[in-house]
C-alpha cells in the first residue's frame, strides 16, 4: 500500500469548505428549534421530545450514506454525490420549517408540520454532513489527519457563528423580531432563507474544487480495498461493530456523556436565559424573543471560543490530557450558567463550553480514523460511529421532560445536569488507549 501524499493547505481546506455552509444550517437548527416549537405552542416539559427526531435521523441516515458511498463510484466521485443531494434537500426544507406557524394551521397541526419539516431537515443535513468526514478519512494521511480535522473544526465553528448571529443581526437592522402568537418572527424566517442560499453556494464550491480518487488510485492508498473499489472484507453492520477496535467503543463512551450535555444545552438554554436574565417565561413576549436572539450570540461566543481553543489543543503533547481538560472546562462552564444574571457575563461560561466543543469536534474522529487504518469500510465505520453522537441525544431527548420534573421544572437546572454529564465524560477519557505510531 502506498503512503498517502501530504496535501497542500488549500487542498485540505477545499475538502472541508462545504462544511461551512452545512454548519450554518445546523447552527440555525440548533439555536432555534426550541424557540420555534415554543413559539408554536409547545409545553417546556415536551420540548425535548421534538429533539428526538434530529439524532434519530442521524443514526439512520449516516450509516446508510457511509455504506452506500463506500460502494459508489461515479464521474463526480463516491462521497460528493451524497453531499450535493443532501444539501439540495436541506435548502428546500429550510424554507419551509420556520414558516410552520404561518399557514393558518391549528397549534397541533402547526407542531406536526414543524416536526415533519424538522425530520426532513435533519435527514438532509446528515446526508450532507457525513461525506466531509469520509473525504478526510479517504484522502488524508495519518500525519495530516489532525490538521485536516482542525480545519474542518474551524470551518464548522465559523459556520456556527454565522448561523447563530443571523436572527440577532436581522432584528438589529430592523427586520421584525416579534409576530402574532404562534407565528415565528421574520428575523428567524429570513435567517433560514439566507442560510439556505449560503449552503448551496458552499456545496457547489466543494463539488467544483474537490476531485476524488478513482477506484484504482483509492486502492493504491487504502489498505483492504480492491482496484474496482470493492472492499476485500465482507460483513454487515453487526459484523463490523463486533470487529471494531476498542478505541471505537471507548471514545464512544466519552461521546455519550458529551452529547447528552450538549443536547440539554440546545434544548433548554433559551428558556434558561429568558428566565434568569430577562425574567420571563412568556414565549409570545418581546423579552422572550430578545432572550432567544441573545442565545444565538452566546452560541456564537461558544463557537469563537472553540476556534481559539482548537489552536491551543495542538500545543498539548498528550492527547488524552487535552481532551479531558477541555471537557472539564466545559463542565464548569455549564454549571456557571444558572448563577449568572448579566447577559454579558454569560460570555465567560460559554467560552468555556466552546473549549469542550473544540475537543469534541476534532479529537474523536482523529482517534477513531487512526484506529481504523487497515480495517476497510471507512465510510460504514464512520457512519456507525455517528451512533455515538446520535444515541445519547435520543436518550437525552426521551428523558428530558422527566429529568426536568425531577430537578424542579426549572430549565436552568438542566444546565447543571449538562455540566455533571460533561465532567463524567472527562473522567471516561482516561480509559482510551491512544494508538502509537
């Protein structure tokens, strides 16, 4: 097997550039789903249930995309066709979802319409997102993989900043931030429109700039692959999971507690900040919508903190120390949130949360793809590994209402639950064995 060549910086950049647009869509979803459904009339104890669909679609879609793209060879590549189709579908649904309350439907019908739109949105986002992880796994050597995923992390966070601040910026320039009861404000609707336009532009750029290897070239650089593009190994997903390296499962355990924490952040931050800083729980009020806009700013601060910390992570000599320390800082950030009642002081905990996010984006996939060298079925394995992101979110969403009741029905208490979960994840890092080159 030939050694994969070192790629110039801009080649690594182009492999992941479309992630910028995909992440804008994902950020708009993450920051606004609870806001949209609360505005439509959902009860706070039911909010987490609306979050079951996104990870559920992820755990179904990403392994399928990974497995099918392992076997797909076209003139446009093996991963890029799935990227383009997913992005095109996401653009359509992004124009529908925020309008769920604008069609004169009853509250129940509007919630159902929004739920179906959310299902299709997350299906398409997952379909568009997974190819970027696989492109790096396919074409980047082990020496450059951390750098490649760091670039992907940077673009991911840059896209997040843009997506998070859109509603705040549009409200600032005069687009209405309030609407009739049960209707999503225009500032949110236009955020989704502009995000959709940027998404398709970024994906077209990647499609034009990235040339995937043909089957013969791919086989030369990837062990366990025939020159016709078919894997030398056979086996279904269960067989692949049985044969997965231990690192796959150990990193997955860390992922469980990390993604549980962030699911509760996305679900309950808007209600928390509206209550603890703006002193309101009325979703139709201007104060609630202002608080929701500010949550976008806080999530942007988190993303900026993540970008800064991603550069710091490369200075750590011990990967496990860097990973665990980042999660500890994020856990501390979550615990701080309920006790801060000044909107600007909230920047501090969200910067710390961003440190954890940086580690979560870069380190798991670098550790797992390195451990998978020589296993074949890279796309299928990465699709299955996505289960370590989706399963904890599904469990967190299913239990969210129950846990909220147990902690006194205050949404701010869910930030404490998130903090404890992240600290447990940091402790679990100690069991990971880092592959020695």
